[in-house]
C-alpha cells in the first residue's frame, strides 16, 4: 500500500486481501470508502469517532441508499476488525440502522433473446471462441471472472463437468450440456491453437487476438457488439446471462437449492431473488392471457 494510512487500516486491508482472500476489486472498493472516511475526519484519530460523527459522515454522502449501505458495511467491518485485534473496544457504527434497500429484480433474457444472442454466424476463429464462451456461460451460470480465468485443464469432457474457482477461492463443479460441449471441443481442437502466439503459453481457455487471456473489458465489448448485430435492445452484461441461466432453470422446475449450488451462492436468500423474477413473469403472462384482465 503506497498511500499513508493508519497502521490499523493497512492491516485491515491486508487481512481482506491475504486472509479473507477477497477479490482485488472488492478490496479496492473498501479502500476507497475508508479513504473518503479518513479524509472526512481529517487529523482526528479513528478511535476518537463517536456514533454521532459516523451518522454525520453518512448524512453528508449525497449518494444512493445502496452506496450509503456500502459505506456503513465497510466501516462496521473495519471497526469490528479493530475490536477483534484489541485496538479499541468501541464501534461507532453499532446502533446505526442499515438503509432500507429495495430489492432490485435482476435483468434477464427471454428464451427467444437467448436464441438470438447465441445464433452467431461462424466464420472466423473468434466467432467460434465467442460461441463457445457464451454457450458455456449460459449452460453453467458461472460468473464472468470464473469464465475468463477458466483453464482448459478444468474442463472434463468425459463427465461433462467444469471446475471453477468462485468468490473466496471456493471451488465448485458444474455440469454443462451437449451444445456447449460441442462448441467447446470445436474451439479447443481447431481454433484455439490458431489464437496461440509463439512464445506465449497461457493455460486460460479463452484467448484474444494477441494470444493473451480475454479481459473483462474485452468480453463486455464482445457482448455489446453482439447486441448491435443481433438487434437486442437490452443492455446485456455478462451477469445478465447468469441471471437468465438461473431464471430459466427455475421456470423449468429446478429446485432452488440446486440453483444455489450451481451459482455458488453461500446464502439461499441470495438465490431467492429469482423466485421474484419467476413470479413477475407469471403475472405478466396472466395479465396478457386472462380474458377479463383488461376489463374494468
């Protein structure tokens, strides 16, 4: 850490990164929140802060309720860490209620939109690579970080299983279907060797035109271009494909616990959001189909 933080903050950030093994993006977001808080309290000690100071800080953040909730989560986590380490016995966040957050229904694709997105003209090695990526993502519901870090040694074509490393370095095994298997095998045997550049020997499955692993930005760009060429008006992110996977499984009768395991959610409450999606769809179908739904 190059910036001059109090020793307790440095130790906390190191604990997040090396002991709790949070992603670099998560650690960075925690660090940014702590930096803004430290700037707010100026030269005062972090252990001189009272609950009223914390409430004042939160009220000064002209942000959404979601952002305020994130600040409170980060600072509560930090002071809890300081208590556990013996730096203090007081948490100024204790007793401050978490902002009420409206549950946002995840964006997802219809079956027709998925078909349209995956109906890629296959002319170049990049087309076959993109086809294999999207088919695998929709077949497994894996996160974009899991997809892009996936190694070809993690794919078992005999059992049709793929091993991924999720959040917190938690490993899980997910089955994939015949369609994704077909295009994965074509890509691996015929087209990935073409993308490999001399002197570069990456084990990641999906490569770009430089022969290096595809970045998140690169994958977002691929999706954005596909939306334009296929005429899909929705703003599709990699997470929308993950939401579509879970929603479609639930609509087809899959057990919520099974979906939880496939997605790698540690808490079933995270997975339950998809029941709301399913209910919304049922309501839409009812309103469009019932003969008296449009009558006064």
